């Protein structure tokens, strides 16, 4: 059986540069829920910002919603 990973789509409503956009992350923490707040790296400089989970998918590496080799990880659930 293939391993399932937790992927979360995060919106950063407090950042005017990316407001309304969502970004996919790998979440290694249990307890992630839609509407929950997270800390995640954003942009090419990976500045940590607080965002909101908008969608969650449990799927395999091959069916990841974003290329697995480039996906970033959630740093903290709030």
C-alpha cells in the first residue's frame, strides 16, 4: 500500500502581495483542519508567515496537488 501524505492549501490573507491566492504545502502535523491557522514559508526567501488552511487532501506522492520535489512544509499549526 502506498503511503498517504497530508497536503494543505494555505491562503495568506494578511499579505497584500498574495491575498486571494492559495499555496500547497506538505503537513507533517496531525490535527490540521480547514480554517485552522498555520506558520509556513512563503516566497523565494521562505519568510515565515501566518496563513489559513483552505483545503486538505490526503493522497500519494504521485498524485500530489503540487510537484512533490518542490513542495514546502508547514512549520507550525496554531
